[in-house]
């Protein structure tokens, strides 16, 4: 069985996610969305969960594993989340 891919904290930060305190065995990153909040939870066993909170309701978009960064980007697009690297404008 192939080793599942988990995105690095740096990649999630580039996608606009911010790390949050998490219980042991998991790492949580969230970012605001157009109508709520998107959260990726990474588990020590290689699983991940994508959660979206919209108007105070929690929607479970995905729970499972991906094999690569490319597959993660496809998954993000499938659940209608931006999969591009965030850019900041210097002032």
C-alpha cells in the first residue's frame, strides 16, 4: 500500500490556511471562504478530513487519503475550494 501524501504546513500556508491548536494525533489548518470557513485536518495515520462551515452549519466534504499534491489540488477543486497559491500584495 502506498504511503499517503499529506501537504506540508508551508503548502497549506501558501494556500491561505492558518494552523490552529489541535488535539494530539491531528493538525488543523483553516482559512475563510466566501460563505464560511474551510478546514483541513491531517491525522497521524495519513488520513485527512476537509470540513466546511457555512452559515453556522458544518459540512463534511471529504475524509480519506490522497496520493500526491496534484491529487490534493484536484480534490480541493472538486469540493469547490480554491487550489491556487495565495498571493499577497506589497504596499
